[in-house]
C-alpha cells in the first residue's frame, strides 16, 4: 500500500481567479531527489528536449540548473541553462517573469533549499494562483541506492502540497526496482 499524502499546512484547493495577474497556464517541472548519480540531469534533459520540441521555440522553455556544484544539466543542453545554485528568491522571480514552461534540475547541493522552496506556502500559492502547474519528478533506482531514493520519494509524498503533481520515474540501470 502507498503511504498517505498529507500536509497540515495545506487546506482546500487553490484555484486561479480572473483577478489574478496574467494567467499563464505554464508548467514548472522540478526534478527532485536527494541522491546523486541516479539520472536526475538525464530526466531534466529529456523533459527540456521534449518541451522545446513541443513548443517549437527553445526560448519558451527555461532550463534551470539549480545544482551549484555539478552543472551536468547545463553542460548537456545545446543552448545551455541558467545556473541558479541555491538562490530560490531569484528562481521564483525568473519563473514568474518567464513566458513558457520551466524545467529545474536539482542536485544534492540544492536539495534542502529546493525542498524548502517546494514546501513554502507563499511560493506555491503564488505560482498556482498565477496559473502555473507544478510537477515534481522523483526518481527511484534499483540496487544499493534503492532505499535512499524510496525515502526521498516518501519525503516528497509527505510534505508536498496535494496541488503539486508528483511523477515517479523508475531507473533500473543499477538493478531491478
């Protein structure tokens, strides 16, 4: 059975209203997991490439490498990515100003700051009321890191707002999941 999703901070549903700022209806994709070397940057690259092809204009997809130590995401993209590091205030402003989808790759160095950003009622409420959809992508691997990645998934299930969509990727490169 699956662990229950809950958070005492969130009550009810946050719906965009016509009085809110320009309705965007764009998506923020955050690849979020504490374990390094499990394919987070690969997933972020796949998402970015897919969305860039979907919109036909690469500039409509803001690719953010939030891992200040290992910029593997920005190194794999042909047109690069904005490196933000752990400056979440700058990240929120960049998302709000952008006219298109956003893909954020996190690493172990930015995991805690991104977790705080994703669970901040102010950040999440602001983005949702402006019409953004937030999707968190969590990777679970097989092999020796399976327990750690399952723990990361459980953490996300427990602390994220029910308004945030959680997508699970299974990576069996290191063993069956």
